[in-house]
C-alpha cells in the first residue's frame, strides 16, 4: 500500500486560535465554562473538552447568569450577543477573524441598502451567524438552482457573500449564475472562502489522479471536511469521511491500493498520525508526503483573553499573517474584526 499524505491538512489558524482560547479560558476561569455551539466541528476535540468540564450549549438561556461564555470559531449573530449581554454573561469571542470579515462585509453591504445573497449551507453555525447580521436584507442560496428562486427588491442593488468553507468550484458555479441573473451584482474584494479551505481542496485535487481511494479525517458536521470527500467523489474516487482509524472498514482497502489521506481544518494531527500507523501496521503502507503549499498563518487571541492573561500589545502584534494566500488577503493588514470591503465585482 502507498499512502499519499496531502499537505496542508488538518488544523487551520482559526481552529488553533479557538482551541487556544478555550484552553486559556479553562486555565484562567476554571470549569464549568460554557461554549455556544461546538468550539470547532470535531467530535474528538469536543468530547475531550466536555470531559474536562466544558459545557456546550445551543441556547443562551442554558448558561447561568454572570458566567463565562465563549463564542465558537463559527461566529454568532448580533441577536445572540444581545441575549448574552442581557444575561450579564462574560463573553469571549473565539470567532475566526476570517468569519468576522464576512460578517463585516454583510453589515457594510446591508448599510448601503443592498440585498445580500449569502452562498452557504442552511443551518450551518457560520451561515446562521452571518445571516443574523442583517436578517431582513439577506437570503441564503445553496445551489445553482436556488439562484432562480431568489427575489430581490432592486436587481441593481444586489451583493453576494460566501461561507468560508465551501467548495471553491461549487461557489464559482453559483456566483456565475448570480452574475447571469443580476449583471450588476457586487461581491467581496477577495474570495470569502478562506485560505485553509482552499489549500486543503487544492492539495486533494493535485493528488487525486494518483489515488485509488481517499480517507478524509474529520467529523460529519465539519463543512470543509465534507467538501474534501465530495471533491474526491466528483473525481470518481471512493472517499470516506472518518473521525479516526477505528472507523476504517477493511473492505475499503487492499495492500496494493494507493490511499490519499487528508484531514479537515478541525481534525487534530494526532488522528492523522494514528491513521498512518494503522495503515502501516495492517497493510505495510509506505507514506509519501506531498506538500503543495506551506501555511504559517496565526491569529491572535481575542482582546478579552489578552487583557486577562496580561499579554502585551507588543506580543500580540507578533501575530503573523504570512500564509501566501492570506498575505494577499486584505484582512492581513487589518486588525481583528476589521476588514475592508469593495463594492466592485472583480472575480
Ligand atoms: S476553516 Fe477558515 S474560516 Fe474556518 S476557522 Fe479555519 S481559517 Fe477560519
């Protein structure tokens, strides 16, 4: 068996930051500590924190008044922030800055009286949070067919935004359809699909012609992990989304197979290592690492935690945005929760 290990794979900068936030919050404030939604969409990560006394809630009313509450990496709507404020909760915002950037774009388009068409997945935490920024002026499309059903007040004042974890190809197909229907539609200056999602998809696409099957480490509710499996299936290769090596069915594999292994942005490296060890031990697999691109992006902890940990602004300014794609993204030159927006449709 040959393993092609796609790279980049696994944790992105937003997931690293969100997990660091929760670790730091446990250290500072103790447990129980509350998190609105799963901190990241990974079953093993969430179960690990739950065992340590973290309580994941879907409803603000489930958090006792005055307690600490973290917002997950996927972000929340203003209404959730309002409810938390009303309960006098001490909130810590672990929203990925690249999700916050899309929120800000939604706010700015809505303030300029655009109808904002959000391309995303219905019910996904990130989509719910972003749509909540301007619920009366935003609508959701999931597919090319959905575009024909959209109703807008003024076809000349329409904008689109996307969830950060979509398939790049699917999103482009939907955007093309939107441009056909609304020729004057405007969009973000740069792609909203984040550097990590794009890099993981590109790495799979580069290796897929050589693979017989694909194993994607990630949880069922992880959007970007599902997209990796879909890319493999669209290329005609069987793909399996698994939380860990124990879920591998021996019927999927044989000793002559070339297996592409990758991991979604919320899957810990430990499960990737376990998976490789399992395949080496049981199938004599040899691992070939094929890095496509390097990532060096890091996001700073939110201000609430920096204040309580005494991290100076000098230290926080060491945060780097040096990933090749991220460096070209305007968010890189702006602070947390602050990003520029263009009303030109330039993609
Ligand atoms: S996948 Fe992208 S948007 Fe989501 S947390 Fe990671 S870096 Fe942020």
